C-alpha cells in the first residue's frame, strides 16, 4: 500500500509539472494560434521617451499593426527592440486571447553638450542615447565645447589590425567613474548640477547651492577632493555662509581656496 501511494504521489507531481509547462507555453507563445481579442502595451513609468501611440504608429508604418492571428510576434518584438529608447521588450500571447507588449525604457544618467549643437544622453550602460523631441530627462549635464570626449568601447581596427584612430576614450571612461561617484553620494548627487571639460582636460563643476564654480582640476585624487568639498559645505559654509563665494578651488593638496563675489 505505501508503495502504491508513493507511485500516485509521483504521478500527481508529474501531471502538475506538465500542466504548468503547458500553461507557460501557451501563455507566452510567440506564434499566435487563436483569434486575438485585444493587444495591450505596457511601458514602465521611469520616463516618457516611449509612448504607446508612437509604438502603434511605427508598427502601422511597417504593416505590423493591428496584431492578428497571422502576425509574427517575434518579428514585431525585433522591430520594437530597435527603438533607441527601449532597453527591453517582450511580445507574447496570453491565454485569454490577448497579446501583451511589455516595454522597459532606457535611463540616461548624463547629458553631453558638444560643439555645433551636438548633444545626446549617455544611458546606464554607458552607450549613446539620442535626444527625444517630446521629452527631456533631468540629469547631470556635461559641457564639452571643444569635443574632448571620444566615445567608443574599443579602438577602431582596420583589416590589417592597425589602429585606425589615434584618439582613445580614456577621458570618457574616467569621466564615467566620476559621474558614478557623484551618483552614489547623496550630498554630491544633489549639489553637482554640471561638469565642464576644458581643452586641457581639466574639470570644472557648477553647484546647486549658491551657484558656485568648482575648480576640480584633473581627474586624480577624486575622493580626497570631494571629501574636502563636503567638509567645506558642512563645517565651513554652515558658519561663514556660502552665498558670498563664487569660486571653490580644490586643485591644491590639503587646502581649499575660495574666492568671494
């Protein structure tokens, strides 16, 4: 009798597992096997780069909308994924005869302004992201008027394996480290609003409180310089006041030079 109970127990769990696999398959199938009752588009609320009406219009232009029984969901998913503001997209068929389109948007962490009105975002994966006509995301601004930043992941290689461009992206990578440091610090993330890159690769910053100009210098000793800045704001300016100062110079070791307005 116990042996029969064990067999029944195993059969029960095998049947349950089979049902779950079947439900999952039919719930998120890439090939539609039933008439579509409706299509739902859901977009995360982290920004407004992607709008439902834009997705529908783009699908219409490619004759991919409305979604019907003969639609290829994989093709639709691939097309939507090419949108420069979309991080991930999943298109699948639900068991209730509906098609779900789930979209997660890219998130910019900085906006870079270069010469000749060239400006763009850098997303969380350190990749270029175009400016959106209908929406602007507030984030840290980097001004690069002399185009010192060269943004790419690796040197460009020709067919004979020689380096095609002598420019590199070391400054960009160091700047990303600086931006990440600022973002991870609550005080700095609130205070630093803009970074200026000078032609000699030295850095200046603008602050929210008092609109001071911070002469940061090179991207060396970053932690020490920011520690000096935070000490000045928390201990020095709390007693002396910060509104009367226009320049904070952090370039000198073990000292801060402040210039009044």
